[in-house]
């Protein structure tokens, strides 16, 4: 649990604690002996997922313990996948691929087209695109690291829903897969975007 900086320094000077190294570069100490008490506060991790950036925070009933602004690898993965696709087309032969596609009459219904039917369905597993998968995996790794620093009881995840003519949202794709992965760490509570917006407005006006 969080403690005063002066108390942590006394623990280190007396040899009662050691510095706990972590990937988030958060200064933390670990007691050498058993603590005098086992009582902890209720602590939750909040995740606001995005396409290029995601916000994360660790919150207790009294204070905000940690905040993070994640720079997601979406664009980097997209560029790498485009490069791989280009190199693969060169090796297979672009002319051969276009020749196969020209034989298909796309005006005819799919089941009546004169081409070889698929041998298997590559959409059975409902795979998440690599760029979006990398985004959600980064959030998962940070959440696991935070659980090593704080006694996390729950994770609050903001669910995105695009309605009407707002079009395709990359944030929507794979978000339920991300929730299923986070549930392996701690219980996950889903919150709608309008719920968090009302909370922000209430805090700003108060």
C-alpha cells in the first residue's frame, strides 16, 4: 500500500525494506520481514482504450495512486504489415495474383462463381488484427505490472460503441477479446462512454 516517502526512507536506512524494481519505473519498496498488518484498501485500475493512445489510472477510495498515458504501437504495426504484404506480393508474383482474380465474375452471386471454393474458413477463430491486438496487449502488460505494485481488486474498462453513420472504429474491434484477457488478472467492470463523460462533467463543475 502507499506510504509516506519519509517512512519508506527510514525502512531503507534501517534495512527493513529493499527497492522493488519494476518495468514502469515506479519507485516502490518491498518489506524484508512480514508486515505488522494485512489490511489493504480497495484499489481499481481504470482503462480508457484508444487507437493511438490509451489512458490508465490506479484509483483508491481516497486518492489517485498512478496515472499513465500509453503511446500505442498501432501505426508501427500497420507499417510493418504493409511492408510484409508488399514483400510477399513480390515473391509470389503480382501478375499471377491479378490473373487469378480476373477469372472471377464478381457480378454473379458468390455461390455460383466459377472458381475453386475455399478449403477452410480462416475466420472461424475470429482473429484480432495484429495492429489492434498489439494495442490491447500493451494495456494488458501494463495492467499486470500494476497488479504487482498494488493490491488490485477490480479493473474498470470503458466500452466503445459506434452507432448510426459514425463508421468503423478500430477501438471497437477486439475490445471484448481484451476484456477476456483482463479477466484473468482481476474482475472486470464495463462502463459505457457516456457514463464516464457524465462523471468527468460532474467533477469539472464541482
